[in-house]
C-alpha cells in the first residue's frame, strides 16, 4: 500500500524555494547582452538546472511515498 503522507523538513522546502527563486531572478536578468550572467545561454542553463533539481527532489519524495 502506498503512503498518503510524507514528512518533509522545513529546510528541504526552503531549499527548493530558494532554488526556484534564484532561477527566476537569473532568468529575469537575462537581456541578451555580452555579459555572461545576463546572456541567454547562461539563463537557459541556470533555469534548466533549477528545474532538474526540483524534479529530482519531487521524484525522491514520490519514491519515498511508494516505498512502504
């Protein structure tokens, strides 16, 4: 039987939130200039990494829910 609830620490939630907020900040600062941290490739890579980290965390939580 699959668990219905999972205990998630405040630290994990805060870390996930920080990751997504940082990505949003980086993506909002992209302007296509020659400055590396404002370039489209940098913004795209940073955003993809944040999404990947978030999905990996959610996948781990899902796995924990199914391992009963």
